[in-house]
């Protein structure tokens, strides 16, 4: 992928293979006095899809939002342990959060395009990286929309409001918006939970396509979706990481009894 | 019960309808081009207009807006971004108190601070008094408009790597802009007709003046002066002035309605 790289990245070929590695080292997280994550340790390999599953309130979204430090905005939060992107702590005081968030894209449960045109939505991220000339922006917008397989549907109405699209289309525009920054990691927070089955299927196909280029972590309540779309699965329960491993192993021969109980639908 | 609410709904709009009808009946006949372009005539002399008062009112609105809008919008932004802090709670409470302050008190205060020390009335003092009245109105509407901007939009911008301050300005403020403009115009409409704060500040002026350091005419003051006089001609002029004033307010209100129709519609949820 020839990138209009907005931030410095490891340049050598050897390093390129590990770009997008996420590693949690005994990572704990608190909202005030309430502990939301307890000593999470896991290593997500680059260019893979990892599903985070578990009942509501188990900490999976907290973990996701810790990776791009979106949780920092909530007053009274603190953490222990470490979270690393490409072996560099995301909590390193000298790290620029803005640059981090450009490397780690995020898509939310409820699609949230800005009340602007489709074009402006996708061009939003590149613009802050200082890309101002129309030709480059046009190219980035088209490429991003093509990558989310929505280009043909919207190419004639790029200058109309993104809010005029269907829910599934809006969500794909939001994914394109995240991709326009050329991130190496994409965080998906239940991206399809509010969509109809056919839109959900399209998002899943998209995830499958995109993992060739970047690391994807997807929070989902839908176990079938986790089984279908991911290569690795992490099962969270009451703030603990109960089990993490290849999806097939988690779903067919879980090591932990709690994982099995959740997967077979005995709770959660 | 439904019948009662139906009746109440009609009664609620009745004063406006009656006032408008009355103003048109009494004032329309005195309206002419001269009313807008001529100065007030001498006592007993027919004709003459309120050109100075119309310009004066527009100037006072201008001065008030220059003071009231930036402070009000800035304070509203602060309240919305820092909603939990002690300073925000204090400012919010004091804003509400200021909002309920009788306008005559504002006028006396402006007189004490801006007129008495320099020993003469001025347009500036009137504009400041009106601007001070605008601040709490604009502050609270700005805050409310910013708070209805969904958190998801804010997060979307932050997740794209927008710095916090830039998110506040380019996403939150932009999304709420239509609402803030409406709030600002409503505040302008509200102060345009204020009389009490001007009695001790702008004072009124029978002559042409556009100096901010001199007393200046204003429609509400002119209406007041003419209405309490005994001359029929002045009474008619007062009615016409009232009609012009209410038309200005109506135009501003319509502009406010128009401004809310944003090109890309309201944000989802």
C-alpha cells in the first residue's frame, strides 16, 4: 500500500511485518473507584481480526477504547500496567495522542457521520493532516470509499449529506472515514449491532477484506459474528480476560469452563 | 380537557393577534417613506419621521451585539465543555439570576457606572446596558445547543485525531451553529424593544446623531416620549413607531427561523 503517511512509521521491511501489533501487559483500568479491567495481558498479531466477546459490562469496550485512549476524556480514570502499539506504550507521556489516533482508526456502534457531505466526512481526517490540495483529497476519498465497497453507490452524490444514506451505508462511510487516515489498526465497537442482516453481512465481508492490510479488533455481542469474522477471540468476563486464542479453538474446545458456559449460552 | 387545551392554545396567541391588528389600524396610516427618512417635526406640525430613532435603535443593537454575543457564546462554550466544575455551576447560577434581573435595574447600574462618572448620557452606555442583558440569554442558549450535540460526533472527531479544542470548534460548535444563531437572534429581538435600560443611558435625542459618545434616539424611547404627550399627531407617530419596532423584531425572528434550517439537516439522534 503506497501511503500518504501522516505520521512516522517503521520503515524497514522487517519492521513492516509487525506494524499494527497490539500488546497489553498486565493492563488494569479504573473509572474512579470502579475497576473495569483487571490485569489484561494479550498480544494481538498484526493483520488479523480479533473479536472481543463477553457479556455487557465485562470491559471489552473499555479495552477497545483504551487502545486509542478515547477513555482519557472521562474524568477520574486511571490505569496500571501497559498497552503497546508496535512495542511503544500508548501511555508514554511523550506520545502525541493525536498522532496515535491517526494510526488507530475507530468505528462506533451507532454510525456517526458528521452533518456534512459524504465527501467532507471522508476528507475530514486527511484535512487535519494538512492535506489540502483537491486532487490528493479526491484520490483519498475515492480510494477510501472503494475500500469500503460503497463507491459505486455514492459516487454521484458525494456532495450531498451523509445523513441521507441508509444506516448500513452511513456505517460504511464511517469506516471509509476512519480508513482515510491510513491507520494501521482499526477498532470496531459493535459496528453491525444496529444493522439489518444484509448490511451486517457486508460489514463482515469488509472486515475480511481489510484484515489483509491492517489489524482489526472488533467488539461484538453476536457470537456467530465472532465465529464467522475473526481469527482470534478474546473472552472477557467481569473485567478479566478469561481466555484468548484462535477463534476455532475458543469455539470448539475452550480451555476455561466459563468460556464454554458463555459460548453455549448458559449465561450472558 | 382536550377542549380546554384547545381554547388555551388559541388564547395564548390572542394577545399577539390583537396587538398586531391594533398597531396596524392605528399606525399604518401614519407610515410613509417620510417616516423612515425624515427627522421628528416640531410640536403641532404635521408630518415628520423617526429616521434618527430607527438608526439609533439599529446602532444600539449593534453595540449590544458586539458586547453580548462574543461573551455569551464564549461563556456558553465554557459551560458546555466544563459542565461539572464549580466555576461552571457558579456561572450558570449567576447567569440565571442576571437573566431574571429587572431591566430597569440594569439601566440604573449602567447609569451609575458609565454615565455618572463622565457626566453625560451616551449611546455607548445604552448599548452596554443592552449587551449586558443579552449575555445571560446567549450564554444559556449556547450551552443548551452545544449539549444536544451528540457525544458520538465529538468522539468521531477525536478518534480521527482531532485535538480537543479543534473538535470543540469545528465539530461541536459547527453542528450547534444554527441553534446558536437562532438563540443570538432571539436575544437581539428581545433587547431591541427594551426601554427601561435606555432611560438613564441613551436618554433619547430629538436630533440626528450617530456618535456613540452622545445621547442617541431609540424607537422605544421615542414611542414612550410621544405616547405620554398630549398631541394627537405625536400619538399617531407613536403608533407608527410601535408598528416599525414590532416589524423589526418580527423580521429578526423570521431570520432566526430561517437560520435553523441547516443545509444538511439535524444530526441523527
